[in-house]
């Protein structure tokens, strides 16, 4: 099992560009519509129940939360977009922030775009993808809540999303993910390792050792 992210810990919240923490090391951000499953994915990846707060109420995560995963690397939980009950002015503010973050954040190595497998590629997702292309930020797509569909349906959904992205000239990887049953966990962890510049995870024999992931 991949243990690197188990020691993740909350560092800070930022509500504006001005309050972003200093750019040290590398970071990967998790973005997507409200309720897409960003916080749940982070918790699953880090094997923690409540690292990031999840909720049945869309719009739970309203600030940008930074999690330290060791050696100066960070995972970033972004507030969801597209929640209809958030006022327009606030939505615009969020859009401006996101744009600034994607264009200016030197530490940003890539963006994990999470979309509910049953409602992928909404207009706001497309906007974000275009922004990432402009900013030269690599994207990796998680089709979340894959446990909600039958096998065949999930595979078809993945193929369709891949096809639409290719048609738009976007070469993002697209994978299934479930925070509930762990589908796709290793694949996204490998992607994070790669972007954050961690070496390959320790082998199975290392799992038996008592030393932490920072040892060696
Ligand atoms: N069945 C299933 N439900 C999930 C999965 N991931 C998340 N959920 C549920 O979806 C809802 C939203 O999950 P969150 O992780 O809070 O979503 P979020 O994207 O962080 O939402 P905001 O913070 O509002 O942007 C919760 O009720 C979760 O329990 C999954 O893989 N499978
Ligand atoms: Mg959240």
C-alpha cells in the first residue's frame, strides 16, 4: 500500500490571493464543481477520515485549504464552483481568484479536475480546462463517484469524456475514481508522486518497516 500521503496535515486556509501562503516546493490543486467530491478524494488519498471537511451541503469548502504532505510539498483543496445559491458577485470573485491562482502560482505543478461521473464537462468545467490550457497547467481528470454506475456505464462515460477532451485538443488523462471503494486510488497517487517530484513509492517489503515515509 502507498503510505506517503498518510502523514498529510492541515497547514492553513486562505480566503484571498493576498493570504496565500508563500510558494515553497511544489503543490497540486484539487478543483471541480461543488459536491464533485474533492474533499472526499483528498481524505481517501491521505487515508484520513476528516483531513478535509466533506458535506452533503454543496459549498462546504469556502476557503483554499493547504495540506502539507512532506518535503515542502502541498495538496490544495479549492472551493467548488457552480453552486447556484452562491451570489453572483461571490462567484465572479471566485472566478477571478482561480484565474489568478492558475496563471501566477509558480509552485503549482498540476490540477486534479474532479467531475461527478454522472455529470461531467459542465460549462464551468470547460472554462476551467480552457484556463488551464492558457496557463499551461497540466490537468488530470478524476471521474468521481464511479461506484454509482455499473461497470459498463462507467467505462463508457470515461471513454466519452476522453473523446470530448481530445476533440477540444486537450490531452488530459481521464480515470475513474471512488472515494467510497477506493477505485483509482493508486493511479491518482502515482500522478501526484510524479507531479510533486516524489520518487516511486517504497516496495511492499518497506510497508512492514516501522519507519515513516520521510525516512531514508
Ligand atoms: N457514493 C459516493 N459518494 C461520494 C463519493 N465522493 C464523495 N461523495 C459524496 O458526495 C458529497 C460531496 O462530497 P465532498 O467531498 O464534500 O465534495 P466537495 O467537492 O468537496 O464539495 P464542496 O466542498 O462543496 O465544493 C458527500 O455527500 C460525499 O459523501 C464517492 O466516491 N462515492
Ligand atoms: Mg470540499
